[in-house]
C-alpha cells in the first residue's frame, strides 16, 4: 500500500512539475530547456502509473485523480503563493 501511495505522489509531482516547466517556457519566456525538461518529466509521468500493481487502468487513474487534486492545491499554495480559497477547497 505504501508503494502505491508513493507512486501516486511521484506521478502527481511529475505531472504538475512537468506541466509547470512547460508553462514557464511558453507563458513566461523561460529558456527552451525548460520546455524540454518539462516534456521529459511528463513522459516519466506517463510511465509511473504502469508501475502500479492494480490490474485496471481506470482504477489506477481514478485513485490518482484524488491525489492530483490535493497536490495541485498544495503546489499552488507553496510554489505560486496562491492560498486556496473556499471555492478551491469545495472543488477539491
């Protein structure tokens, strides 16, 4: 069970982190290598769920969805300095 949770967290960090690097590259004029590294990290994100022991793709992604939502809120709070408001928490 611990391995599954660790993989969910790693997948979330890879998805959000890779997407964030691409965001910085395209929206905030960071160097091209931000986009390249972001793309590589997103590729790793696509591989991580295959390491789960669950036999069903849908179940893996359903469980991961909840982890992603919490990680996205925490990322926005910690990295973007955007404190989640009431509507963010209701949506989560």
